[in-house]
C-alpha cells in the first residue's frame, strides 16, 4: 500500500504559515498601536484606516482579479464571506481565547463611534445592493454600483474620523 504523505505535509505547512501570520499580525498591531500613541492618533482611527487597508489588500486584489475575469458572482460572494468569516470566527475564537485565559464567562465590550458608524454603513450598503440589484436592476447589479460603493466608503471613513475627533469620540 502506497502512503500519501502530501496531505499531512500540507497540513503542517498550513499550521506553520498560520502561526507565522498570527505572530506577524500581533507585532504589526503592536507597532500600529505604538505609532498611534506617538502621533496621538486614536486606536479606532488607526484600525479603520491603516490596519483595515493593510488587512484587506489581499482580498481587494483577489476580488478585483475575479471581477475582471468575469467572475462577478464569486467576487461578490468573497466580499461578503471574508468579513462574515472574520466577524463570526475571528470574534468567536478571540472571545473564546479570552474566556480561557481569564476564566470569566463574559467580558465588557463597548461599541465605539467608528464601530457604530461601520454598522450603519454596512446596513446602508446592504440596502443599496438590494435596491440596485433587485428593484432597479431586476436581479442584476449594474457596474455603476461600484461608484456608489466607493462614495459610501469615502463618506464612512470621513464620518468615522470626524466623529472620533469630535465631542462624540474618545479622542
């Protein structure tokens, strides 16, 4: 019987790569936090700009490549599936890890202005997709939606930063 060793080697490689990514990500977050402290930039602003952009560049490249090749459904699905995975699995594992370290069943979490603003803009975007795709486009999302999405993102970033530095933010 011939033994296939490729799968275990691939799994070990995956675990090693994930470990390195976790290690590097931890240090990048610490570095961004340090830079934010030095430059007096709130952590929320660093998170919604530099960290978010750096974290999303790979997804952006892949989604744009898929869309350019005519795989719009795959690109659209990936746009939603990635953040859903990050929110559900990332927060699930994060809170599970915190609970195992602290031995507490709950942790106090406050929803900051940029997070609340993000929730609002995600809802606005979802409504916009439904309206442009179902109502206006009759089951198809026109390419002009791209301009709407870019406009919404620009308004989101400006709103979040403005609110963070206003009397409503922690900065």
